């Protein structure tokens, strides 16, 4: 009898191939975002003007093309994740509906909003949309101040505005470009929130994270006039948290770079990585040093060419906000919210989770503990020092971490191959 052909002792598992494919798609997506976001600053010679409007068939073809591109990116993500999620396409539909709802709410409440100011004997109404358009032009043209408005630190956050400008040039419609950008990155923020929680929780408890997000989102945009930074910044931040818990430091380096180009708060991911990985020894410290160097280089690259001086004014366009947030600062910095909101919003977005987090602390995964002890106080302190505490949209990236811990996760979930 002839011998049977030998078989490999460890045949490749299909799940490993799928995971590698998903990672390649993710890297392709990040590269596309970077190229599209930076292209207008390099190639567009008319940044001082809004893109000319399209009409007729050209306008419809541009809209259909953008819709198909976004749908393809979302569908590829669902397809790549179908082996680890039994209902990947159903979950994708949930994410799409939620992101569409949040985008619609933002458009109706914030983008269409206004505020009134008493000027002499008259009450003057200022529309948010005009402020948004002025900010958009200031960031694209690197203008620290125009028409009495200070645009620092927004001018140091080019990626969201460059991406929207690329969409605007394609569509010929600034409003639709903003809505498309906001929907697309809100989707990835929601996707990241779910998958962060899903690393430690079954499907239904992980979905609770999104329910909490949906309930708190309207309050998070209650006291602001609308800017483009948050959806992209939040998405990259939570994706960075996922990279930390999975110990993918190269992916973290890429997300850190893109995150800082969207908003400098992403530097918090560097100490978060060290606190999670320090027990692995020297490699963790070397990688953290490299991540820190990347963060500093990216931070300075979008500041030094435009006159950044390194003082507090250059950081946030004003002085430190600690006294104002506590209610005894200079009256020159007027607030659009009553003082008690500076306590109410942190309590609502952070404080209500603390009793449950404390209850389950002993059985909580050590990586979640490390992230909580690092990221939560640093995000809060950044708001205390450089923002208003009631601007709770800054706390949204904390929700997947806090809601996951509040449900008492022990060992991470092992998904079926």
C-alpha cells in the first residue's frame, strides 16, 4: 500500500486569513483618509473660496458616487467581520441607523441653531452656520483670527477640514459635504465603541454601550455651535483604545498620528499604552518612547509652521480655564451655560458609572483598569484646563470604556472562529 501524502501538521486557519485581510483593509482605509485629508492643502489652489456648485446630471453622479464609496467601505467592514460576529450585517444596519440619527440630530439642533446677543438697544441673532463657515475657511487657510474670532486651536486640527474639503470639491455642496463627513466618521466611532465593548462582553451587553451613547449624545452637543473635529477625533481615539487592548502598537502609531492631526487629545493614548503594557518589560518602554516621539513630531508639525509659541494661548486660544470652570475666573471669558453645568455634565458622563465600576473592580480585566486610571483623569483634566467642563462631547470617547466596566467584565470574550 502506498503511503498517503503527508499533511501539514498545523494547517492555516481560515480565521487567521480573514483577520489579516481585515487588517489590510483597515490600513488601506487609514491611508485613504490621510491622502484625501491632506490633498486639498497640497493641490487645491482655491482654499479661500467655497467649491463651485455642481448642477444637473453631474451633481447627481457625484452624490451617487460618494454614496457608493461610503457604502462599499462599510460593507467591506461588515464582510470582513462576519466570521467573528454572527449578525455582522444586522449590526452594521444598526450602526448606520444610529449614525444617521445622530447626524440628523446634529444638523437640526446645532447646524440650524442660533444664539441672540443684546447689542445696545437691539437683540442680534447669530446663526451657527455662519460661525461654522468662518471656522472652516480659517482652518483651511491657517488664519489664527478673523473678524474678531480666535480660531486657535482649531487651525492645528487639519484632517477633518481637509477631508470635508475633498468631499466639497467632489460634490460642489459644502452642506452635503459636512453631513457626509459627519455621518461617515460617526459610523466608525459607533463601530469602534461596539467593538471595544465586544472584546470583553457578549453582544447584547456590548450593544448597551451604544444605547447609552444614543441617550447621552443630545446633551453632549447642547452647548456648542458645531465644528467638524469630533467625529473623526472620537473614531480614531476609540480605535486607538482597541489597538492598546490588543497590543497592536504599530496600528496604534498610525492611529496616534491621524488622531493628533484631528485633535491633540490623542496624545493621551501614549501613557495609556505604557500603563497597559509596562509589565512586558523593556520592549514596552521602547515602544512607548517611539510612540511619544511620533506624538511630539506630529503635534509640532501642524503648529511650528504657523507661529505656535508654546504658551497656553497657543494651546487653546485663551488662558488656562481652571478658574473659569470653578466659577471665579475672569469675566472676559463668557460662558454660554450656567455654572452648575460644569458639575452636572462630568457627573452625568463620568460620575454615574463610578459606583458600578467600583462594585466590579476586583473582577474587572486589568487592561480596563489601566485604561480607566489613565485615560479618564487625563481627559477630565484636559477639559478642566483647556475647555469648559460642560462641553461633554469631549467625554464621548470615554463611554465605551466606562459602560463596559460598569457591566463587570471579567475575562475577555473568546469569539468563535
